[in-house]
């Protein structure tokens, strides 16, 4: 899994979050292989469910956060 993107997000309370996006290549041996699935996580390791390009839900708490 490769880190492909980082961005900041905020919850409704204004709490800041740092989001990391990881991507799994379809073929690990070929760096030019097409991308596979994406995994979204907070910098502290908690998992995110993407709801749209700008909205995510923290799996453990159910809190919705929004990309800045």
C-alpha cells in the first residue's frame, strides 16, 4: 500500500483532522500498473469510510468530517 495523498479535514465541532489516502496497486511488482483500491485513514490510524469526495465518516465514532 502506497501513501498517495494527504489532506486536512474538520468535524462539525471544528476539530481538525489529518487524512491519509493509501492506494493498493493491482500488481505490486509494476509501479506503472493501474491503481487498485483506496483506503482512507486518519493520521492516528483510525479508519474512514468515504461518503463523497469531500465527506468522510470516522468508523469508530460515526462522526462525519469534511475535507478543507
